[in-house]
C-alpha cells in the first residue's frame, strides 16, 4: 500500500505546484517610537490598510498583482501630519516579497524581491 501512496504522491506533486497563484507577500514595518495611523497601501487594482500600526510593530498582507502600476503608502504620523511615498512599479504576475519600512523620521524605504513567471 505504501508503494501506491508514493506513486500517487509523485504523480500529484507536479500538478499541485503548477496550480499555485502568484502572490506578493508584503510586510509594513513601523520602526519609529510612536504609532502610525490610517496606513493605506495602494497597488495596481486594489489596496489594503490598517487603522493603527504600533511602534516597532509590523503588519503582513499578501495580494495578487493584477495590472501594472506603482505601489504607494500613505499614513498619518503621531503629530497628525500626513505622509505619502511611492515605491516600485509592479506588473501583473509578479510574485515574491515586498517590505515597506517607515523609520524614526517617517521616511519610507522599500525592499523588493520580486520575479515574474510561475511561482
């Protein structure tokens, strides 16, 4: 019985791997000493966000890129000042990791490890 299970698993593995979708795993990090508010990340064809991101906290989200365009992040700092930053341009089908870091001075840095094609 175990030989049949091994044969069945080997036959199904390529099909399962080919069915994976291309997602961008995103992390938003607040490296400042104060919470940030009304954080919104816009990417081609959609967006996500959170009300508050505490000091030295991170938020993870994954999405599928549909279309082409830049990623932007907007947020309000602890003094009530709004900030907007534009990051990399994404293209449909990309997958990988995207890191958005907001530092002590409310400057935004982007780390992207993205590829196109089948994940």
